[in-house]
């Protein structure tokens, strides 16, 4: 597969974002003439170093959209969660930190429209955060996510939302269908044939990245976020 030419970055730096008592570390990349930036909400024990999300982030970046990959949990919290596995399901905590990161971005780069890319439990956190009217989110994409965990927040989401699931990820697909029915915003449900939960099958992650890139390009690369 031929790789597309990489976009040039006008801003590329490590960042630290305060969320109450926690310091969240991440990597921010903003290409020249970008009008939007996508925050990645990892879940289920993942981090900003997730090769899958980094691949998707590069594709989005190459489309001229900024990316912020950051850890929703601190190093200490990750160590605890690796044993208890409870923090990754604390959607209120994760969504709150996503909102704090959004506020930081809005303060530092107030000219950029903001979108969310959530995976696994991060999908639920992204939708809860997007339901906050003050967040002003322009678009949401969930990859193999758990939007069902957003619960009562789903009808409050106004941002155009794309739910992507693997065709062989049967349990998660059903949860996504139920969540999709609860969404009242502009929405789309996309199934990647032959893909399991982690989209490890050849070509499936490329399809995810392409769909996400097109969704964010449509709704973020405008003067007003769509």
C-alpha cells in the first residue's frame, strides 16, 4: 500500500493539561491552515501510544486536521487500573477530563473547531463530553466503542456522530445499534466487513481511518465547524 504524503505541521509539541489534581500528558500536532483538531479518547487500558489510534491520527493529520493524542489517566492511575480495571469504565471521570482538555484547546487555539475520536470505553466518554453544550463539539467518531455507556447523555448530543464497528464484533455491534437509536443528532452507522474488535484484519483499520478522516473533514474543516 502506498502511503500518502505527510502534511506539514505548523505546531507539533508535547503538552501537559491540568484536570483538577491530575496532569494529563499528550502530543499535539496541527497542520498548516488547519481549521479543526481531533481529541483522541482512549479506553480499556490503552494510551496515546496506541498504534491503532496513532495510525488513524496520522491519516486525519494528512487530511489537514490537527490531532491531540493524550492519556486520560495518569501513570499512577494506569498502574491501579491495570489491576482493578475500574477507572477505564468511570465514564464521568473520563468525560470530565476530555472536557478539561477541550477547554485547554479552546483557550490555546480558539480558531480551531474541535472533534472527538473515541475507542472502546473512550467512545462513551466522548459522547458524554459532547453532550455538554458548553463544549461546542463539531463532530464525533467512535471506533469499536461503547456508546451505550453514555446512557442518558445520548439524546443530548448535537454533534454529527459516526459509529464504526467491526462486522465480526457481534456483541459490540448490538450495543452500538441500540445507542445509535438513542442518538437524535445527524448520525451514521458504519460496519467494516470482516473486522473484529481491534480491526487487526488486513485493510480494516485503513477503512476506519479513511471514514473518520472524511467525517472530520466534512464537519471540522469549515469556518464554523459545519
